[in-house]
């Protein structure tokens, strides 16, 4: 008899839609204060989840939602870097699911 565990569910901070954890991207503020995309989902620090939608990260940054959730000020340089990281992660996941 095998035990089937339910898949963890998380909520996107922008759309407020609940989805399985693997269908969202985790953004984390590390203990050192660095903000980055967490592709493994296991980095230490305060995390927030975003949908794989094209403009979700831009909306989170423009409205200040991500800054509030992570408790850190995100300047333009950090924002651009984060957008690139999330976009590359999103493209990798979309390409991986197309297989």
C-alpha cells in the first residue's frame, strides 16, 4: 500500500490564485538581504510566490507588492536583475513542460 501525499499548494502574491507549488516561481530574500529567483524552492530566507504569467513580476514590482512581502526595498538594478532571472526560469519551465 503506497501513501500518496497531496501536492503543496501556494498562492500567487499578485493574482491571489492558489496553484500547486511547482506551477509558481519562488522569489526569496536571503538572510544577507539579496533578492533572487529560487528555482529549487529550498533557499533559506523569506519567500514569495509568483505565477508564470508574463507580466506578473512586473506588476509585483510596480505595485510594491514584492517589496512588502519580502520586507526589503527593491531598487531599479535589483528589479531588472530579478525580472531577467524570473523570465529565464519561466522560459525554462515552459520549455520543460513542452517535452
